């Protein structure tokens, strides 16, 4: 494997993996509306959706700041020179992709577009296979045991792993 970067195509980015299905879901909503009926549940989902959007934005800002602090690119098509394990990366190996999920989910809940949630599941699966797994392979090839230890200590999406005694 070439260890210059994890991704070779400019299309292998979160904006495409999550953005195109999101736009398709909006089109599907116009063609075949799929929403929850109006009522108290919808009113409750709006602030929940807004909270997801705010959380997603917070993750993006935090992750980008941490990358900048270590002089690392945020574009997955560029090589990295360090494994960033601090800040938001101490609780998620993929905070930018998690942020994308939170943003799209938040918009879906706020606007009551269930098609977006359906296609978000598809986007997340594509994200794992097109973005995350190649990045993990790249980082293992480039950093070896340092990245393997990071995998053993921090979950892919959210949370730290418990240390097991031997």
C-alpha cells in the first residue's frame, strides 16, 4: 500500500459520502414525502435536532483545531505525519465523520425528513468502507504499533476502551 495518503480520489471525502445522499433525500422528500405526522413529537424533535447540529459543529471545530495544533491536514487526501490522540481524538478516532452524522441527523430531525435518516444509514456504511477502513490501513502502515495502540484505546465512533488486565 502506498503510504502517501489514505485516499487517491477527490471524491473520497465526507462531503460527498454524506452530502450526495442528503441531497437525494431532499429530492425524494419532494417526490414521495416521508415525515412524522405533525404533533407534540415533532415539536420535541426540533430541539433535539438542533442539539445534534450544534454538537456536530462543535466536533468539527474541536477536531480541526486539534489537527491545526499538530500541523496535520484535515483533507483525507493529504499525508499525515503524526497520530493525533489528544482533545476530541481522545474519545473518537473519527470525530469529523461523527460530526457529519450528527449534522445530517440533526437537520433530518429538525426538518422532519425521514428519507434523510434512511439514507444516513447508507452513508454511514459507505463512510466505514470508503473512508474509515482505508484511513485505518494507511495509518497502520505508516505508524504501526503507535496507531494499533490508539485503536486499542479509543473506539472508532465514540468512547474510550477499558483497559483489560492480563
